[in-house]
């Protein structure tokens, strides 16, 4: 497959972009070789595989966060990407300025992705949804439930789709959107009705990250739309009907069981555990990696609130959150606080929360992806890094979506 241009909106630090482009390392249990042995380029160490590159290339990325750009450019510069690929600013202002630097002509863009802000739909937040009181800059009191409020930014992603006419668009958000009355139906209808119904929007689906080799209980609601004008006749018939035939389904098939105590069926691999991806890391004081040296010092609260439990080394972690003040789970609790991970080989090690690197690994970012640094690309603190990681799409989950699209591309399109 020749290189396909991709536009990335609400890019954050690049989890979706890295996943769509491939060419990064993952822990070996995260790859189901029986299903996808052809995804592997080779072993890079005793514990890791290198995933093959895909045919997608990010030609435009955008986020409101400067730290996101600094982190994105710090990594993607190794592939020769200039800083100009990433535009810092609100999508509202970018659309008003016609997204400078991107060709808006039909046929120029293959894929457009965007994880429009999820805070107003998250079960962990106030769930204001479309009635968000925050502006597109995230300032409270300036939203006024308008089209430029944070909860309505999907409309501006829609305008980007209208401007670029991609072959495929992918929008994602938190599972919590399903619990806000008619939120999913409203957004799907808006995408489907755009451009006089130019896109067929396949029924949105919640993808559970552990079922794709991610050692974390993250779930994302994903919308996929395909351009009717470019779809082959057979593909349009298959996608526009009632139930999508498995062969044409754009959503990736599961590769792993959700829980190890379930009967493994259909060739699914067991879930990847925290222990499998964390146990080879040195303690922060002995680490050379700046991202491993930093961890939240927020004090322990015995009230059972978020972030007051330790991750299970024999299971997947809770969802990594986009804050660091007490919301980051513990790598290890003391015996007095009910800790289990300090037994055996980790006995007598101090109580502490997960480091930045440990959170990144639980999101399937490779260790080469720096999050805490001070160099020519700028300075990113541990506090900013935690937020960037927590807001990201797990690269491995995105890779599964990308490889499914890549596999089905000849079914969908002639070119």
C-alpha cells in the first residue's frame, strides 16, 4: 500500500498518530502471533517486538497544548518530520483560518482522525456533555453552550471533514458518552448527515483496550465514517446496509481475552498484565530515563477515592487518568495500607505512585518516547507528561485500527 496522508486533530502527544504509523516496539505478550504474526518486524530484545510500519503518514497534527507539540515533535523528528507539521491552537481558530499548510482539495487526504475533548462526557467528570460551560480553550464560564464550547468541538471536527473530504474519518471519545442521553446518536447523525450524506457512518463501537493487548482497563467509543463517493459499489452496499458483514467490518477483531479466567476462544491470547510490562524497570532513584525518575508525591488518602489503590501485577491496570494530583494509582502501597506488591522480590521497597514511564508503558508507548525532557524542542515537566499520557489513545489500540483499515483498503477503495 502506498503512503496515505493522514490529518490528526486533537492529537495530544501522538498516541493515535504513532499507532497509525507503526514502527514502534511493544512487549511480546501484546502481540497475538497466531492471529497477526505478520505484524512483527522482529525482536528488539528478549521482551519486545518491533511492529512493522504501516502505509499511513501524518501530514498535519493539531492540539491546543504546547507541551503536546513539544512531545510529539521530540519523537517524530527522528522520522524527519518538521515542527511545522504540528499546529498549536484551538480547532475553532484553525478552521476559521482554513487550516493553513494543508491541501483542502478532494482526494488529498486518506484518513482524518480526532479525539475531540472527552472531559464533558467522562464518567469521572461533571458530564455536562453538549452543555459544557467551558470554551474551546477550556476556560470555564466562556462556553455558554455555544458551538464553540468544549462540548461541541465535534462540530468543528465535522467542518474539518467537510474541508478535507478524507476517504475515512475516525472519531473517538470516552465510553461515558453512551450514558449521556442521545449523545452518541446526535454525533453519529451529525457525521452521517454532513455534506448531504456523503459519508456512511458505521455503528459506533466501544473498544476495550485489554482486548487488543493493552495492559490497562481503558475503553474508547469509536466512530468510523467512509466516503461514499470513493467506496467501491460492493463496499457501499455492505457498509450501508443493516448489519455489516464481518469481511467489511472496519473495526479490528479482538486479539486478547478480557480476563484470564475466561475460556480462551477463537485463538485469543491471555490479557497482558502490569507485571509483564513493569517488572524490568529500575526504581526511580536508579533510573537513567527522566520519565522513570519522576512520580507524583501526592499523599495517600485512606478514603478509597480514585488513585488510592495499587496496580495489580497479575492483572491490567485501571485507566490512566490525565491528572497527577492523587489520581495516579500506586505502583506499590505499604503493608500498613494494604499493599500486596511489596511481597516477595519487592519486599521493603518504598510506597510510591506510578512513575511517568510506568504510566506510558501501561498505555503501550515505547520507552523511546520521551515525556520528561528539557532540550531544543522545549521543556516538558512530569506534571504535563502525566496529563498528556492520560489523554492519549494507546498506540497499540490505534495500531489495531490502522492495520484493519490497511487490510480492508482494497475492499473499500480502488486507489
